[in-house]
């Protein structure tokens, strides 16, 4: 689900917290060595997100926030902010010509450049959290 988070809205915050869990508190954030990525350049998005991207030749920036049960992908469009809430069970991550996040039939691909390389440790932490979340579900093999 995508939310307009330009202005604080209690309904949106409540829905995000229900879907992804509350944000990590200060001590948890220190233990994890940060819960947010640095900004990255968005290279391409799915058709569902074309309306929230800059239509002129400006760069589109985004960053990722880690939550207990998922992630928030924050996208900036001019002075507006949008947040895409993805629970871990719907999250798929691919490393192709860039770094792309897929979920709910949509995707955001980040450009492979210096900004993406600066976020390498965060992406590894994100993968570890997803694996840890997936381990709590016991899948039986036949």
C-alpha cells in the first residue's frame, strides 16, 4: 500500500503500524546500528507508481526504513512524500543492473552508483531481517 506522508495523518500512521509494526525505539535503533538507509536514486518504477514520480527530468530519490514486520520505501516527489509499506512476506529483492524491491505487484529499481554502494551494509541488514522473519514460519516439505 502506498500512503501520502507529506503531512502527518493519524489514520495512515495507525494503518502502517498495524501492517509493519511500530518503528524501532532509540535503543533498538542503536543496537541495529541504524534502521534507515541513505537516499538512493530511483532508476525505474512499475506502472502503478508512475503517477508519483517526477515527470520532468529531475532525479527521483528514495530511501528505505526498516520496521519489525517489513519495510517502508519512502519516495520524494518535489515537496510531497510517499511511503510504500511492504510486509516481509510480500517483499522480494533482486540485484540486477541495479537494486530492485518488488512487492504487491509493483517494484522500485534503484540506480547502481556510489549512493547504492554506500547502502551495502544496510541492504545486508535488510536481507538478514527478512531471513529471520521467514524462519519463524515452519514450512513442511513433502
